[in-house]
C-alpha cells in the first residue's frame, strides 16, 4: 500500500472567509465547492508529507499548516496588504528556510515559507 495524498481538513462554522485567505491572498485555485466544503489547491506535483513536531523551531509554537511558496516577499506583501497580522517573522532559520507565521480566518497558525538556495 502507498499513501497517495494527504489532505488538511479545517473545521469552520462558515467557510466563506476561506476564499479570501486561501484563494484571493495566497493564490490557490478553488478546486471544489460543495457548499459545505471547499477545496483549494494548485496543479503541481507535491511530495506526500506529514510532519509531527514538539515545537515550531526557534522557540515558536507548532503551526497547524505549512505552506511553501515560490516568493516569500510577495506572500508577505499580500498578507500585510490584506491586513493579516504577522505573528512571527519574516525570519531566516538555521535549517535553511525563510518564513513567517499568520493566522487564517479560522485561527489556525499558518507557517508560510520558502526554502533558501
């Protein structure tokens, strides 16, 4: 048996704020909308990955989600322009990533990151 995909599910009493955060600000595509569940994604190939952590690194809390982007400065600019408070960073971490934390509309801590070359 092989795991083909891992999907993050976020419980929310109202799913409408998800569109602004995940589609409008982060640029994900709306892949499915059944009224009670919406799915956002990107038509890219990703590795199957599940991280289990005792802390978030650099003294931070463990984020609920980590989203890797191709341009951290653009993501940071989009979040600040949308008025989303930055909870941590941007920070260059010793393990080779640059990142910042925000909270999504459902109070989930989201780690936005880019791997440094």
